[in-house]
């Protein structure tokens, strides 16, 4: 029997975006002050410095900072020449930005089912390839890496491009290669909710070739050359200099943030593995996920969510609607994705951010144990 958590209720937030560390705050304010002092608010030295630092962290030759993670996915696809008439194999499980970006460039999404890790089931990719297939767009969902070696092998056999949607997975790595460093390009969201976060909307694209880098730089500036001659009809996707300056600071702090999330995920997995389906938490140096969310799977998901919220725990479902089921995309053919449809009704994200204490994680675990013991 376990003691009820009702009398010791805490608030466990899904995110804590306040800057409470005085040294971090000092560094962020100094970064802003440098931009204010020289006045180059659009692109400029801070953007260039951030791009070099980010590319180095991903072990990719090039990086182009952009306005958001959505811009990153959209521009990565467009810069690689993917467009109307092209089919792109992707996953049904992601935030809608992935699918909207695909369709805005005129490409046709081809959905394959997911595995129990919520990522693309690699075994289904080859059967989905047609003469119109141009690329594979894997999504590292919840910060867990897809099986990129297997995906790259399929792409190589069939001469396909690979664009990684690594929006939730900066810093995840496998066998020495980081998210965004496997394919032809990688797209990242760097908004305040992400593990590597800015302090507003921001994104980045990693690129393997200089020609793609040059195309990205043109596209983010309304499709112009030398900021004047328009050669592509495009909108504004520039990253702000102040965001780039703040992100350069975040890059220095990131290892600590990621390490804390890793430790939090491991504690959850150890305490909950007999109650719910937990993501694996590798404990060896050549493989690391980053846990943008700690997403469990269980029966009676909605009941558990309500119970946790009643106990002050901000549990959430990310995302409750599969991309091909969104109303805006009702014209798409309905794919055969039984595992995704099964899992989307069972997944629940628990708070895992770096500011959580061990006591808070234990409280969440005790709440979940109380819920399931109450069923007996």
C-alpha cells in the first residue's frame, strides 16, 4: 500500500522558462549588450559566430540560422530541390510543422508506420518507394534518434536525399554522429521549450554541401542574392542577431542541461518500468537520446492524465492528432499506420526539464504508482 499524494500535493511544471541562475543571466545580458552596442541587429557577427559553433557541435560543415524550426524544415527541403511532384517518405507522428512544410513546397507526403519507439519503422520504407520518391524525412520524435544508419543505407541504395527533422533532438548522437549530421541536411527548432533553447523563436539548418548552404542563405533572405536581386519567390526567414547571441550562450550551457534531463529520464525509467512502457535510456557513451519529453505509453491514458493534473503534475499529450488526420490535410489519402494509431491513444509526456529535482520526479512516480494501485 502506498500513502496518498493528495495531502502532499506539489506543482510539477512541464517547463520552467525563467532564468534563475545568476551566472547564466549575466552571460545572456552581456550577449544582448554586445549586440546593442554595435547595432547590427539583422544577421552580422553574432549570427556568423553562432552558425560556426552550431555546425561544429553537429560535426557538419555548415549551418544557417533561421527564424524558427518550421522555417528550418521548410527551407532544408526547398534548398535541396524538393518540390511539386516529388514524393517524400515520412512519419505520421510529429508536430504539424513537419507536414505543413512538406506541403508548402508542393511535395507529396508518403507516410510509413512507426515502431514502438514512436519513430519511423525503417522496415517499411523500401515498400513505400516509387519512381517519384525524392527524399526521406525522418523525425527524431521526443528527442530519441531514429535508426539513422539503416535509413541512410536505404537512401543510398535508392539514390534518395535525407532531411532530418531534428527539431526535438539537438545533441542526440549515435556512434559518434549527432542528430542533424547523418543526412544531407538537418532542421532544428530552438525555441524556449527545446533542450537547446533560445529566448524566442529561432531555428537552424545544418548542411553537408556549400551549394546547399548558399541556397539556404538566399532563401532565408526572401530568395535574394546580395540582399537585392530576387531569384526565388520566398518570404523572410532570417534569424535575429540577438537570438543568435543568446543561443551561443545556450550552447555553452547545453551539456549540463542535457545531462540533467538524461539523469531525470533514467530515474523515471527505473521507477516506472514495472507500471508503464518507458523509453529506453541508454547508459553508454556512444549513444545518447536527449529527452525533449519523457513520453510513456499506457492504458487509460486520459484517466492517468487527469489524475496527474489533479495532483499538480503538468502531464500532456504531444501530439494527440496524427499529422495525416489533421483537418487541413483531409485531402490526403489515409495511410495504413496501425501502430501509430494504437500508440497515439496511449502516449503521455511527463515533465523532464533540467530544473526538476529528484524529489519532484519521485513525487510524479509516486502519483503514477498510486493511480495504478488504485485499480487493483
